[in-house]
C-alpha cells in the first residue's frame, strides 16, 4: 500500500512539472495597406444586368401520348396559331373508331328499348340499363374526340422558342412541359441592386419615370430603357433586391440571358450630389449576395475590421465606393484571405 501511495505522489509531482497551461504567443499577420485619398464626383450609377424575356410561357399537351417528329428548335420564331408539336394519334384514332361503333350500337339498342317499353315488353330495370349504356358510350366518344382535338400544341402568340424539354418520338405525360416560348417584341433587363438604391427609388415622386441607358456589349449598341418594377423585399433567387428595366424599342436579335450594363444618371434622384472614394479593385472582397462587397479596414486599435461597402461603378482605375469608405481610411491591401475579424496585424513598413 505504501508503494502505491509513493508512486501516485510521484506522478502528481511530475504532472506539475509538465503543465499544459503554456501561453501561446499570437503571431500577427504582416500586411500592406492603402490609404483612401482620392474622392471623385459621380454623375451616374452603373449596374450589371441580364436580359429576360417578357411573357415566358411553358406549353404542354392536355393529354399524354407519344410525340411525332419535332421540327422546331430553340430560337425559332413562331406565329400565333402555328402548330408546334403533334402527338402520334394512330392508336387514338382507332380507339375513337371503336368508341363510335359502340356509341352507335348503344343508340340503336336504346331506340329499340323505347319501342319495347311502350308495348310493355321490357322491364324498367332493363330499360334503365340500356339508357345508362347509351349515355356512357356517348361520354367515352366525346372524351376521345377532345383528346384528338388537343393532340397538338398551337402557338398562343407570336414569339420565339426559348427551350425544348422533349425529344422526337418521346412518350410524354399530360401537363408535362414540352417547350417554352416568349414574346420577342418586349425585352427586360433585370439588375440586382442594394437596399440603399431601393430607398432612393422610394423617395422619387414616381419611381417608374426613372430612365436608364442599357449598353449591350454583344451588339455594341446602347438602348433607352425605363424602370418597369422593383422589389420591396429581397428576392430569394438573387439573395438581394431587384430592379427591372424595359427597353423602349423592340430588339428582336437580343436573346434572353444576354449581359447588359445599365447606366442611370443620378441627376434624376433627389439627393443627387454624390461623391465616391476610389478603391483599387483588388481590395474588394465579394460577399455571398451578388453585387455586394466589403473591404478590410485598419480599425482604431490596429486590428483588421471587415466593412461592407456600396460600389457605384468600376473603372480601369478602381471601384467608386459611395458608402463604407471615407477619405483617410486605411485599407488592408494584402493577405486578405488570411484575415479574420479583429485579427492583430503588423505593417510591412514596420509603422503603426
């Protein structure tokens, strides 16, 4: 027993000699910095947008069946009333012929039943059975006639085929989208915007009078546009707010999904005296929501501070930031991926 106590005491003594309570020294990150020292008056706001079609309409058959050979393709222009796709109706036509024969037979049997009943040669139950059969076969024939009538998809308006979701000779279910078409005489441009921009819109007497110039790089052309709608709440699909502009003229060669630059003259806003601070593009940190950025600032204690910024536009010289950065702010210009909020930093030149 004494030996056991002695060993235990020795173990406790040794554990005290090798304590894990060692203080780890925090190593700061050495970074380069940039001092915001250029302020620029801005006359317009620019946004990156994407063209979207008006009245995108999915088309489907009311009844299932096997498709015949498709002759249309994505991008084809169609006219109202044009047959776009047809189901194979050979089997349906045979069923319709059989249903017609059954209907005619039921009609003949019911007429004979009426004669027999009037002579007292047919019971009421037999008469009712023949009458019910006549009505049933008439309904079956009518249903098949409707299926034959709806075995085609007809263009509901003049437009362009956007997507085709089926293939020739494919079996398709009732209500399953075969393809989509859209009107090509109206083009919209959707732009993700900030909450601050939405607040500026709300201050206008009539936000829908807001005008913009849309530049389409693919066509090297500018178009006039007008605000069509804007979201009062964030849109889940883009994780932010949305503004939609409508081009004033028809641009038939402008396809959905085309990138476009939307420029808005800020003289149209009530608080139109705006300046921006020039920030090098490589200092911007993209956030989760499209169009949102942050920068790493040096705070008063000399630590890293991630700050959201509002970018008006980007130029060859850098980003024009209208909120989040002021003249004299010191921004971190290197090691951005290694920074965390409140991280202790040292400057490469050795000066705080």
